[in-house]
């Protein structure tokens, strides 16, 4: 160790808020320990807020507040962006990179939208851009996938990356609640927002899927490349049928290699009870990774919340600050591979199709023929008379794995078939 | 990017074997991708084996084999040690560090025994010593705990870190097999060795517990500091009683903060069914981490096997090679904290005590009094007449949390009590 005290790493924080407040607290409380891990003290040189007078959190030291973002960025080695949203976060990050500062961000919307631009800028300026907190909150996921699996090949990622929808589906499953009741309860407990659209329609999960896919396949995946279906159409009957067949329904973010490219999608799926993802309860998140050599891995933890997210931000701050203090740089993100992102039709999956059918002879034969004509083979058939009303039966068919586009056209044919009163639901089966 | 091709990173592999063969395969197959991630090509300069003529694996190129370890180490930037055992692995690693090479190792026995010496040598020489594969095989665990949680405080680690014992206990639980039958089956399937002692008595798990505890608490924990109990005394009756009370039995490696230090122990434990560790089946491993800010995290995957372990080794090789090619160094391991390792008596836990008692009035009162006299409070009591033989009953008591030393002396008193025929089993309850 050098005899003289090393120069401190100067940290600017953009946007306090719940996460920023916890980051400031941890940086202050653990200062000595962090300095020893980094090899230099960490100094908060300022906290940017638009309106310094409006900031009232008692944990944020008044003296550090500033509304002069240009001066703050110019005097920092490391900028921690916790503002959220696209602008001005994007401009501030580019300004920091341009000034030679490294950046840590928790901003998933920004990375899903402008990730390639930001990573290229960081690589061109030879600075770090770290984002552990942007994907699955506190769960260390970015670092393992970028670094631990750097010598391996990821085949598929299946993630429960939205706590709100997992809470709602878990309550529907374990306490037999309807969708509306479970959602209302989630809102009362603070797990869901007053306008839950971004969560329940899968938009939040889609942004994380884009980042996860970019990471796992070294590929530019934009938000608009992600096929997205939410959970608002899931009924108590879907959940009951899932339970009956030994599955639970989870909203999954899926990125996987397909023939000639990768597919990226978010939708509710039937997951077998014995699969590790089936045991992820409440608002927890988990990401299941299948890699060629490593086999099956799963990362589990809290996907949101001030302190958990701050923990992930701090881990990044320590890594980046160590690079600043002692040399080195994290992995480059901008050397993208050439695997194209394919439309969802190219994905290979299994369907479970629930139908209301007339309760008479010949119906099953007719339905089976429709599937056979599309070269879709049937794995299991279950029929319950009466469940669907007088004179009707409920027919539940699980298919073997087939291209999504063939399954879709099969369902379209079933909807038109005289042997089918109505298609009640179509759910993909994943994790087998 | 520089116009000239960067110098290759020269890699020496010590000991091929199952893992080494897979490492060589991955380094060869993924050469181009790895070079782009590292920023320089990776070149295998030689593979050390004691007897070059005896090496017959078709995947190992003959031309790279050498028995001249001194020349091999002298010409390498990065030495990958996959020999296992204490010597000569320890001497070779020290020799490599002395020559200025960085080291990647998968050798848990060596790190549990000589870790501090090796880490101090690496820090003094300013080279990397990486060991992701030494703790839980393919599971990225070392990097997340060392780096992602670097700004957080780990409170407790609960790990299923031995696949053999998890397989045996899982078979006993899900298929109601006896211990001997389940172990025999594990041996037939290759999950357990002919002499299973190191696995079933917990020695393998204890070595991993020592490394995990060192990592999580920045503390020197030696193998002899780890309290260790295996699973060979677990009976079908224990498993049935666990199921009855809503638990599964798992062999856990536990490291946790206690008053004034840390405790490190390996023993079978009752884990509630809803706990994420309860869903870890077969020979899989998982490590559950409780951190102050991040909350609950779990890392799941394969704990052994050639390809999975090779994946973890490769991740380390890429990180270390990037440091060699572009500058930088991983986290220091030798700046140890001052938390002492406490004896197991200082741990705080809960006991479930199964007893054979006379089936007569006054027995429960007498047992309750014994516990009260030691200030141990009872959480639940269950009694089954007849289960323990004519005139006898089985009494199952779960205690509240208390210091291990008080629980132990309570059990000793129960064994001597006239109200107790015999103590059938004592199991700790963890994960609540």
C-alpha cells in the first residue's frame, strides 16, 4: 500500500428519492469499510435536485444539495443516476461520459430505449457504465451473466421480473382470489400502483426482458422487439385449471436462442410445480438461466424497494470506484453479436388450450383432426362435462412443442370450428 | 481499439481431469468470442500432468502436455489449478504467484485449509486469485457476494452446498426411502462415492462453509472452526415427523453474525416448506443470503460436474485475463475484519426434540418443567400415543429461539429425566 492517502473518488448523485436516500445512507454509514474495499475513500461531492428547497428528506444532507448539474458533473469521477425517466437522465449520462466520468444507473426504461447509444458512448470514452439495479432490483444478475458466464453460452432465460404481477398471480393461486380482488389487495398493500397498467400489461417486464436479452446474447434488443402480453385476462378458472394440471401461472420474461436468432417475449405461462420458478412467491423476483456448460441456474431476491435497489447500486459503485482508484475497466457492452431478434412466430413453445365444446360424440375427433391438419401433436386431453354449462363440456388440450406461428393458426382454426363453442383461454407452457 | 494485435494471455493448466478437459474444450471452441470479451486472445501454453504418457483423454491435445511444471509456470500469465488436494497444488500456486502470474483455482480443500496464506501472497504480489468454482460449482456466488454485495452487510448465509446429501434427503422425503436405501441408490447413480464419508458426515460442506464465511464476513475461517454434523443419523421417522410439521430436512452450511462475532456450522436442519431452500431438489445446490439492505437472495444451480464447474472456471479466466490484458485487479481478499469466530454454543437457534415417553399423566408437565428451568420456552407440542410402542408415546417439542448452549444442556437434562424413556432425535429449525 502507498504511504500517502489515495485521492478520494468523487461521487455525484443525480436524483435522491427512495433509492438515492438509501445510497447516501449506506455510503455514509459504511464509509470506512467501503474505502478499504475500493482502495480509496468515497466522497459524495453533491446531490442534484431540480428544486433544492423542496427536498425535505432528513437523511439527505442539505449542504450537498445542488441544482447546478453542469458544475456537479464536471467535478465528479463517478455519476450515479437515480432520476428515472428518459430525459434529462439520458443527456446527463452522456454529459458525464463526455467529461470522462463513469456512470452507475438503475434506470431500466432508459437502458431499454437508449442502451446501445449509451454503451457505445461509454466504450468510446473508456469509462464504465454499470446497471445492476436496472434489471431485477437487489438480485445480483447482471454481474453473474456478464462475468461469471463469460466463458459459457446462455441458451435461455426465464424471468419473473415484476413483483406486482407475481404477487397478484400468487394470491390468485394460493388464496383462490379473482384477478380484480387480488389486484385491489396489491394496491392496498402498496405492491401495485393506482394505475397498474405498466405492471399488469407487462410493459415493465418487457423493458427488463430487453435488457436481459441484450446482456445474455450480446445483442441489441429494443423494447419494440419484445412481444408482450399481460395478466389482465387471467381468470380464476385459468388458475384452477393450471392447479389441476400441476402448474402455476407466472408472468415470464423469456429470451432464448431460436433457429437463426433469438426471440424475446413477455407473457403469462404455465410453469410445472416442480420447477424452481414455481416456488417464487409474493412480490419476489427470480431469473432462471439455462447455459450450455453451467446448466440450470436461478437467481432469486427482491426486485424493487429502496434499500434492496440501493444495495445493488452500491455494489456497482464499489466496482467502478475500484477501477477509478486502482485502474482497470469492466466488460465492454457495445461489441454486439449478429444474432437477429426474430418475431414471436419463430419461438418454439407448447400451448394449453381450454375450450367450451358441445357435449356430444365426435367433438374430440373433430378437434384432434384440426390439430393434426396443422401438424400439431397432442400431449394430453382432459374433458369435464357440465363445467362449461348444460349441454357443454370443457375440453383442455396440451400440445407438444411446436413453432408459435403454427400454434397460433391452429387456435384460429379452432375458433372457427363448428366443434368448438368458444376458446376460453390459451396459455403457453414453459420450463419443462 | 489498437491497430496492432494485442499479445495473447498465456494460460497454463495444472491437472486436466474432468473439469480441465471441459475447460480446454471451452477455451478452444469459444476462442474468438473469448478473445473479444477479454480484449486479447487466450493461448493455452501447456497442460501439466505428472505422467504425460498416461493421459489418454481424446479432448486433450497431446502436444500441450508437459511434466515440466517449472518451465510451464515460468512462461504463463495465468495459471489454472485443477489438480485438487493440498500438495503439490499449494506449492504450485505459490510458485505461480511468486512468478507474477494470476491464479484461478477450483480447489475447495486447499482454500479452506491454506486460504489466508494464498490470498496474502496474491495481494502482496498484486496478482489475482479467483475461486468461483471452489464453493458451489457452477453457481455464480463468489462474484456476487464479493462484488455485488460489496456495499451491503451480510447477516446470514444458509447453503445447501453438497449435492450428494441433498439427493439422499430429497429421496427420503419425496419417495419415503430409508437412509441406507437412498444412499445405495445415490451410489448406483454416481451421486455418491463408494466411501461416502466426506459427503454424508458433512466434511465437504464444512470446507465450503469455511470459504463462504470467510467471503461473507471478510474473516479468516478455518476448517477446524466449523461445527460439523452429518446426515447419517437421520431416520425415516425423522423425515416423517418433519413432513408432519410442515418442514423438510436439509443439510445446511450456516454462517451468521452472532453477538460479538460469527458462528459457522454444518448440520441437518428442519426448513419450512415455504422457504425457497425447501424447493431445492435432487443433487442441486443453493445458497440463501440475508443481507442488511438487499434482503433475501438465493443462488441456485449445479454444485458439481465437469461442464458446470468448467463454466465457473472460465468466467474467472475471462475476468482475470481481462485484468492482465487491459489493467486492473479484482478485489483484495486479505484485508480481514476482526470479527472472531465463536463456538457453536453462541449460535442462536430453535430445536425440535422427539422423545419416547411413558404414556401416563404428568409426563408433559415434567418435561415442560425441565425446559422452563433452563429458560427455554416451548412453541409447539405434539404427542402421539402408540407410535413409540405399547405403554409409550412420542412427544415432539419445538422450542423458541435460544442460545445453542442452553438448548444442549436442556437436551442433556431431558435424557436424564425419569419422565423421558429416550431422546429419539434433536434437529435444529432454520430459515424462519
